[in-house]
C-alpha cells in the first residue's frame, strides 16, 4: 500500500501542476481532520483548491460536481465507485471504508484504501497524513491531526506497524487510565458527559456525577474537582470500582486504556475531547468552525467549545428520549425509530453510545433511525467485539431491495432511504436480522 501511495503522490503532483482541485471530505472528525491535513498540504504547494464538506456522498451530489478540476475525496467515496465511474475528471480517493473489491475502476480513478491491500485499518486522516508526508517531510507537523482523526474513528485500540509510525511523528503524551474524556478537565464534568462510557445514573446527570464522587471520597480542591490525570492511584482505583459497580458488565478492558494527549494550539489536550468537539460542530451544522479549529484558528476554538456544550445537551436529551421510547426488539437486535425526535446528524452517535453502554449484551445489533426532511438516516452498530454479523452487508442487502445508499464497516454502518420506504425498510430488516 505504501508503494502505491508513493506512486499516487507522484502522479498527483504531475497532474495538478496547472489544474484546480476540489477536495470533498466527510463531515465527521476523521473527515474534518483529513480535510485540514490536505488543505495544509495544498497550501504549502501553492495549489488552487476549494473544499466541500458533506454529510454523505449521495448520487445527487456527485452529479453536481464540476467537470474540470481534479476531484479529491477524503474519508468517503469507496461505496460510490459506480457513480464516480461516470465522471471524466481525474479522481483521487483516500478512504478506509469497506469497498467492493470486484468492482471495476476506470483509469481516471486512483484510490488508496487499506481493504484493497489487506493492510491494517487506518483512519482517513492517517492515510491523508501519509499522503501529505510523502509529498514533503515538512508535513510531519500535521501528525497530531492524524491522531485526532484516528481517535475520532476509535481506531487507537489496535494500532499496527504503519499507525505506530504516525504516533512516533506526533507531538503527544500517552498515559494509561480511565477512558473518560476530557482527562484534562474537572472529573465531575467528564463523568456527567461521559457519552463514550455510559454510566447508569451518572451520564447526563450533574447530581449523579457529584454523588458518585462523594461516595468514594473525592472532594473539591480550591473550589473545583481534580481532572482525571490529576487523581492519585488510590482515587483512580476507587473511581474505577465505582463505575464498574454501576455498569452491568465488569468490562475493565473497555473502560481502561491509553489516554492520548496531543499538542494543540501550544497546549496538551485530550485527543478524545478534541475529536468530540470537532464532531459536535459538524453534527450541529457548523463544519466550517470545526475545520477552522483544525487549521489552528484560536477564535474558532472558543466558538467550537460553545457549540460542544450545546451538543452535549442534545445528547443528554436524546439519551433520555431513547430510554423511554418504545423499541422494536427481536432475537439479538433492537430497532429505535426516533422519527423527528432526534437530529439525523446525531443518531449515529446515539447508536454508538448505546453499543458501548453495557445495556445490551455482546453481539446485539442496534439500529437507530431519524428523519431528515424526505429521507431517513439509519445508523447501525454491533455491541462488543465478538459479533460475527457483518451489519454493512445486512444494510446493503436491504438497500438492494428498496433503494437508497449504504456504506461503512462490518460493525458500524449506515444508510439513507426515502421516508416513503420506512415501513418496508423495517419489515425487510427485521426479516434479515431474524
């Protein structure tokens, strides 16, 4: 793959000498950090380029793309080859989502995807960073953004040989501890907004977080609580025990791990918190703020933090709604149809939180649905690591029958369908899951 990447960079440099470039990237953390890495790289090359951030690469979007510039897709497009084959532009794709290996690529489509090479899974940002680094060693300064993208796609737990080279390039500190973020802010707030680690009675509850800390004897110091990385060994041990007692599963493997502190705007920041902040901006329709933040704009950081606070409130409201709403349940699956009660941009986050919450047993398929005007956004997740079902293939097979668009990974996938197909989708999906 690295040889192919080297070949691709040379081809791109030759083809882009006198051409404009349009970068199209996904709107999640991995996509935004990929876009920032590519934008920084192209700026250093003095290239004429424009940038477009999209929620999903739909056929309608592809059909409206201009015909003259080089098209560069980041963190998407592996599932859109058939439509891209109709374009005459020179096309570059850097992506890590599953791809049909049998599909024919036209000569104008150049793609780097680990699935085509049997390589370790690398986030879009990590792959974009490797591309930028191949162009110039000056771009090693962008490694921190690649780490944030990696954490954003939860790929830091299984870092392979190539991933380790990126870790070594980054300015960062790795500490072992509870996977609560932000590790650098007061622990009561990290507990209250612990969406990545759902804690019954604590997540979404300010009083619940404070009561837990009181129970284990952690008090305020100088009018505020310590941060996670400031806790001593005994306090840390008590906190881990208290969290495990509140979760149905005794899953220390999933709540303890590496905390990645990366240098960002001249300060060590929790990569998970940065990832969540970037993600929040996009989910609330402010991708431009997230991109500006990744480009090092200090004013954007303040705006992003305000948006993130609002986003966390949306998540808490959505989780409360999900706990009360009637669900469609069957053998090893649960379907949550939120209709218009949860934003389509955060339904995937809710599905992810539930899949990591210990509420459902390992192997359970969680499918969450939310309306988006005349369409429905569907996000599916498999609980735990040992499920044998490939949820992307399941969604692909449903879409093949009713129409729509799908993509993703074996344990985390999504699709987009028209509202009029809602009942058909649920009926066929249930049949296939059963």
